[in-house]
C-alpha cells in the first residue's frame, strides 16, 4: 500500500486533475457495479451502458466540481485543519450539495437522452432525498477529511468513501427513472403480491 500511495502522490503532484479524473472514474465504475450486482442483484443482466454513463459523469462532471470545491474552501478559510475551520468548510460544501446532485441526475439523464420534463420531475422528486442521505454520509466524512487529511489526498480519501456513496447514488438515480417516490413504492408493493 505504501508503494501505491507514493506513486499516487508523485503523479498527483504532477497531474492533479488527470489523476483525480482517473480515481473518480474508477470509484464510479466500482460503485455502479456494486449497485447493480449487490444491491439490485442484476447478475447477468448488468447494464454496461449505465456503468459507462456513471464513469463518464463521475470523471467529467464530478471531478472538476470536487477539485474546485476543495481548493475553494481551502482558499476561503485557509489550510488550517482545526475543528472550527472544518465546520466552516463543511457548511460551504453542504450548500453545493443540492446543485451537484441535481447536476449528476441531469447529466445522467442527458446521456440517456431523456426528455427535460422527465429530468425536471426526477430532480424535484428525488434530489431532496439524495441530498439528505448524502448529508448523513458526507458530514462526518468531511469532518475527518478536513481535520486530518492533507489537501492533495482529499479527493482520494473522499473517493474511498465515495465508492459506497456512488453505489447508492447510481441506484437512486437510475431506479428513479422507473418512476418516482410514492409511485415507485406502490409499484414495488404490487410486484411483491
């Protein structure tokens, strides 16, 4: 593991953006596979196009936002890793969560060529639930991240937690396409009967 971290750190210094795109894309790849195989139990019906969409959105949409936000909060509040500073940074990061999650759903739907009215309905219906679930995962993660993890390793650290988050996010955003909220729960209950 030490060899990998040295290699990663070396390349991260030279190619921060590219390395973060690769690691985030990998996280979205693993997260979507876990979502489909473990959560949804698709087995042989794995949707490879969905996995490719997840990797694309993770690498080209999520990475720039993550890198920018971590750099932004460090410039805004300084690099100090005190608890108070971490709380300030978490506050700022939490303000962006509804936008970033809505953007994820939008990009995912755009790659599927879904109509804008359907995408808007999904954002209004599903993003609030996704954001609240995200807060329960990311508040504690960001507290540890912002008090103990050096800036250059923050995306890697958040990506480790992000595997589980991505598993949830890809499941939530893709199962939403079969219907939203109460409508979907009603269909699931009918299927059980």
